C-alpha cells in the first residue's frame, strides 16, 4: 500500500530539528508562513496506515528568492 499522506517538515538550520508544518494527502504544499530573506530547510515523510517513513533528503530555499537546492 502507498502513502496515505505526507508530513511536511521545516527547519532554519541544516539537519534540523524539523517541525511538522503540514500534513497533506498529495505531494504538493505551499508554505506561506515565511520571512523574506530567511533560508529554510525542508524534508518530507510519507505516512501509511501503521507507520511513518524516514525523512526525505533535505531541500533548501530562501524565502522571497529564486535560490533553491
């Protein structure tokens, strides 16, 4: 069985700690609670009927900028 939903997690430092900022049934999410010029680190995990996966690889972006990794 596939994932039922996804936990979206964010941190302001590389490697966390991460805070769950959303749980969604699809693989897209818009984070609107940001401060321009601040860098954010994101990971996601999939949640099935009985357990949560490991976190994804980390992604980085700067709010209000086109900088992404």
